[in-house]
C-alpha cells in the first residue's frame, strides 16, 4: 500500500512536468513557424502587408492550438523603409504559454513561460 501511495505521489508531479515541457516546446515550434510565415508574407506582397502578416501569425498559431490574443507580433526593417528594394524585414512573434489544466491561466493569468522567435526576409532587389 505504501508503494502505491508513494508512486502516485511522485508520478503525478512528474507527468504534470512532462506535459508542461511539451506545451513549451509546442509553443516554441508555433512561434518559429508564425514568424517565418509572417516574414514571407510581408516580403512577398506588393504593398504594406502588416495586416496580412498578422493573419499569417494567427493562422499558424491556430494550427498549433494557440489563441492569437496570447501572441504579439512586431515588424522592424533595416533601413527604416520597409518597402525599399534590398531592405531586411524582421518579424518577431512573442507568445505566452499557459500552464496546462489551470482554468484561470491565459492572457492575464498564470503562465508557464513566454517564448519568442524572429525571422528575417530580404525584400527583392528589383521592385
């Protein structure tokens, strides 16, 4: 009986830890994909496509099971003119990872961690 009690006492936190780590890894994959797709969408468009980049981020995060309200996207350019030929466009996506099985965690509640990723695309030379 003691063995069952101790096994249960040790296994429940271990399983919760494994689930939390897998959520963080899933979030890391999500922000890498979201930043990459948003940078590609922004650099391929013939106009200022910040809205299209946000849609790409939201779609990618939804594919991984995250809500867009938990993420932030930032676009920066070097030089400052994003539409200039040869400029580098960097999209950074930040995501709050909620603790699993905690009902009040989320945008304002308890989070496991924050993950972020950035992707840079070059604007075409001949625009």
